[in-house]
C-alpha cells in the first residue's frame, strides 16, 4: 500500500429544504420523534438504525441513555426503573468516603475544562460521580485514572446526576479493552504496524524527530480522542461509537486515529518533534463524518491488501 497524505473523499453537498435545514436532518428528526414517542415499547434496533447518520443535539442525552441501556425500552416500567436507579445511586453515594485519587482528577478538570470547573453545580456533580466511580471501579494503572475526567466530560450534557453516572459507567465498561495494560499495548502494536504501511512517510518522520508513541498515541487510544478533539467533534464521534456498539467501535478506533493522521499528514510533515507532540495533543475541528468514512476506506484497503498477500 502506498503512503498517502490525502484527506479522503470530499464532503458531498447536502440538499436543503425551504427552511434551510438539510433534508436528511429533517428526516432523522422526524424518524427519531416517532421512535422516542412510542407509548408502550421503544424499538432499540430501529433507534440504532435511525441514529447511524447522527443524533440531534437536543435529544442526544436521551438517545445515549437508551443505547447505553441506562434507560429501558419498556415504557410501562420506566418510572419504577428510574426510582430504583435513584435509590441505588443514593445508597452507593452514602457509602462512599474520601479518596486521595480524586484531587488530581479535579485539578485536571480545572486545567482542561475551566468552564465546567467554574460552574459549581456541574463541578459538584462531576466530583460526586468521579468519587463514586473510584470507589466501585478498579484501574490497573495510574495512567488510566487520568483518562476518567476526559471520558466523563461529554456525559456532563446528561442533566440528571444519576444518569450521568450510569452512562459513564456503561461507556467505560464497553471501552474496557482499551483501559487495560494488555489491551492498550495490543492496540498500540496493531496501530503502529498499520501506520507503517498506510502512512509510511509520516511514520518515518515521527521516528526521525524522536516522537515516541507514549507521547501521544496512548491517550489517543485510551481516551477515545476525548481530550484531543473539540467537544463538538467528540460528541459526533461518540454518537457513531455508541450507535455501533463495542463490537463496531473498538476495532475501528485505530482506523479512526489513522484517518485523523492522514487528514493532518501534510502539516505534520512540516513540523519538528516538539511541534508535532503539541499539535497531536490538541487537534483542530474536523469533519467527523469524513474521518469515519476515511477510516472505513483505510480498513478496507488493509483487508484487500491482506487478501491479496494470502493469494
């Protein structure tokens, strides 16, 4: 496979209706309205299908709760389910004591997300959710603790504190293979092997500039780009991941990272080592849909190459 710095396919222009809103967006909104407003039982497979092209911001927290199985599809049991969740959260919170690991995480929050830290109600919810998670969850290595504030950040859009906690726990559990030493090491090895084939020039340039994978790649993989991309990009990317489920997103995430590198390849080739590390730690806004399409294209090219090599 030849090395390429091409950013992939150009974005296809979207047709718009009389009100200026893209037809596809109106269709998704209408279909979502039908699914979410079902009176007896919410059709999860249909909800997943409708959301494959994106989730409108105003219903994102609701959709995420259903797809992460925090909310249940049986509307007749919804009130009872929410009551049980609330009671369990209160019980667990009362049993949670101080944790010395919390303060460094809150310092991260203040540094990386000052707008959240500066809001006492939100900061209070985040602190309580992290404290409770630390009391019930186990991390193999201190590095994975540093991922928690970044992985929690998108879930601050979920208004109810209990729902924020349950969504966060469900998402971290689904991402479990990237939050273990063995899983992260395995994924890094696969990624670097792919990068050496797909982006040969960039791979060699990073090597020449002394840029080590642990300076950027560990966080790209374990944090699911939540620290590196602007929030609006993270939300769209995670829409795709949550809709697809863990069997879809965990294997694809390495290709998403490759597609991002491909998109920024030409700029990175003109940078020295220090500039590269700083750039990769805080990426500019991108077209996430284009990145996802490029990721699928790269994966298909790799699989095609592997099939030909077998023959």
